């Protein structure tokens, strides 16, 4: 039987995929072997493995399963529609209020994901003529939201650089510090409206960056924005996706740790897929955020999961997990530093930052990220190679995420696997050079 020839569109799509394959950038869905040690996922506190949380979650589900659906409680299965139609409940609103109070915010709003929250916020809040300034390494969700916004300009600044351009092995082109971007903005065509506070300037950053694991200098960012925009028309938006649970009292995030709640316009926390903001912003998002309006609301099991996690954090039950996690992170960093300093291991092949990490994310820079990740996988460890365009060219790495559920023995095992790989690669390089000489 003759098979149908691919259409022109399918041929074009296949060509694009083939091009990406040649560039070693083709993405594929993979499932991790259940027996592998996880140094890849974002579950830093390993909360899914905590017996107390599982028991509380199942108890809450059991209690709700026997209640009839009403305005106060969501249906046990499904949600009935979007929040603005039949998917809302007093139970969900109570959860939003408690999340907002936990993070020291006047109000909160639940989205189905952090991605949706970020897109919804940045796409609809900036008004025509407003300005968006953002860290060059901000998450893809922020870029999607900004592209959909009505802002007049979108201006990047050099990653985590507030006052001066620091030396870096990466070519950042014309990117400048946040201070310089604001200075130029106030001498441009729209300067008068900005100086008078008539034009809003939004500054979008992350508190912890997921690829590098570094923490934003939020206090400096706040002071710089307030210096250049004294009329209060500078609005800082912070994505706290990778800091919730790790920073601040009981895991409230970096903003709360620094006491900057009153200085930040809005925060995205993704343990609860929640956006902490003012009451006016909440109402505006309910009316204009398409990622909320046209999305089916979360089902009760999802809401219950968020509830038990926040109750767990609020009681301080995660403190022991966090203490263990910090010890693991320091051990991992010491091991990697030792490997990178060994004879024969070039900085091109392996490199790790010398300063101690402040988060569970440790980038292990390497010219061969895919080969290293594959070698680890064959030896019972799951890590992910991170390559352009996810990270800038020249900063390819294997991204290591340490979890509270890991052990010291697993950290040492991972280090030994990396050491074996480094020596095998170095040996192969020497053999190739010897062959070339012959």
C-alpha cells in the first residue's frame, strides 16, 4: 500500500528538527529509571517522600471525599470550570488568603502553574507606553508574558549586575548594568513622563536563578530602582520559584528574608502556584489575565496538596530537612572542587565556581555536557545536560540539584563517577594527540 507523502509543512518541520539534531540541541522526552539517584529534579526538600505530608494529604482527601460539592468546597474530582465560572470555591479563596499571609502579602491569587502566573501578570499589567526591564537570564515564562504585553519597550540588563559591568568570560554584547539602563532611560525620548511618574517602569527578576543557582541582589535592586524612580513608578516583580521553602523564616522566600515585602510589587511562588500581590493587582488579574480567565481551575487534590505543604512549612517542620540539605550541598561542592583541581583535569573539561553555593543548584561547567550526563546515567545517577539556547554559549554545563532526600554516600558516589569520567576523557584526549603525532 502506498503511504502518503509528507506535506510541504511536514517536510519543513522535519528539516528544522534535523537541523537542531546536527547542532546537538534536539529535545526528547525521557523517563528516569526508578533506581537512579536523583541529582536533577527541582524537589529540593524531597517533600514528596515525607511520611507526615503523605498522611496529611490522604486524610484531607478522605475527609473531602465524603462531603457534597458546594460553594464552600470544590468537587472531589475535576473542578467544574474556570475560576470565573464554576471552578471557584470558598476553600480555594481561604487557601489564597493563607498563602498571602504566609508570605506577608496583602493578597494572593492561585494560577494553575508558575508559568501561567508569570505570563498572566506580565502580559496584562503593563499599560501602553510602560517600560519593562528584565534580567537577561530571566525565565522563558517572563519572556512569553512580556511579548504579549502592551509595554512600549523591553530592555534587558546584565545578569545580577546592578551597578557596574563585572568581568565575565561570556560575551554579553551591549548589555549594561541595571543602574546604567535606568540612567539611559531617564535621558531618552520618554524621560519626562518617567521622571514625573506618569509612565510605569517594571523590573522583572528572579530571586534564585534555576540554571546558575545564584541569588539576586534584591536589596541593591530595590535601592537602585527607588533612587532613579523616586515618584514610586518603579515596580519590581520577583519570581521566587526556586527560593520558596529554602530562604526566609519557614521557607517564605528571599523577599521575606530581606524584609522587602513592602518594596516588591508582586511575587510568584510556585510551591502553591501562587502570586502574592496587592488586592488591586489581584482584582485586575482576575479581570484581565487570560491564563486565569480561560483555564479550568485546579481540582481539589491539587489544592489539598498545596494546603498540606504550606501547613508543613508554617509549622517549621522543614527545618531539619533544610539543615541536612545544606550539609549535602557543601559536601558536593567540596568534592567537585577537589576533582577540578586534580592533575590532568582541564578547566575546559570541568569547572565549578570556587565560592560556596548558597542554593542546592550547582552548575558543573563542561565542554561535554551530554557525554558527562550519559556517563552518569549509565552509572545509576540522573543529571541533565544544559546547552544553548537554555544557557549562553560558552556556559554549557551539567546542572546538579541536591535534595534533602539524598545521602552523603550518594554525594560521594556521584563525585566518584564524575572523577572516573574526567580521567577517561583526559586519557582519550592524550591518545588522540599521540595518534595525531604519528
